[in-house]
């Protein structure tokens, strides 16, 4: 399976960047992983920022792509549930799954409409950098669970 993550802005916090690098390395034996960063808008107008960032993201998504948008109002999955869902997606014949982390103000309605699945990491709100780190960690954890390899869950 090829996982692709599209995220608004760069990783700026050193410890988050280090954690993401660690989980990218751990995930590598299990799946292909690609990360694309899009430029954040200046934020002076929240609606305009959401629209601009969503347009940048949508340009990177092909019509045949399956898209999971991280969205706090979406469906929550346990780690075991995520592993089962990713296995189901892989069994469907899909070769690439794209995860999207929108910007500070969230996703524009056009991006919400394009998403095939809205995934909530928690009822809590996380920093966008942390969301990327959590997605990577959960992809790695799911790979371990799917192969019945030890990982606390």
C-alpha cells in the first residue's frame, strides 16, 4: 500500500519533526509513504485561507484517489479498527490512500465534499503538526497490528 499525506505548512517544531522522521523510518519496511506540504495562507481572512489552502490540496488529488480528510467531526477509529479499515481498503484493490491535514482554519466545503472518509483522531483538538505525527504513528502501529507483531495497543 502507498500512503500519501498532504498537509498544510511545514513542520516547524524540532521535536515533532524528529518524531515524524522516526515514524517515517519505522513505517518504511511496511508501506510506501509520501508526504507533500502545501503553502499555508497568510490567515488574515479565515474563509479565504481555507479556500486557498483547499484549492492547493485539491490540485494534488487525482479523480481516482481515495481521500481521508482529518476532521474533528469525522469518525473515530481505534488502533485495531484503523488496522482493519486499512486492510479492507488494501483488499479492495486500492494501491494509494491519501490522507489530508487541512490548515489552521480547517477545510473548505469543496475539500470536505471531495473526501471519501472524514477521520477524527480525537474529540480533542491537536496542533496540525501533532496531527501529522499521530497519523504517522498510527499508520506504523496499524502495520504492526496487521502483521500480528508486538506493539502495545
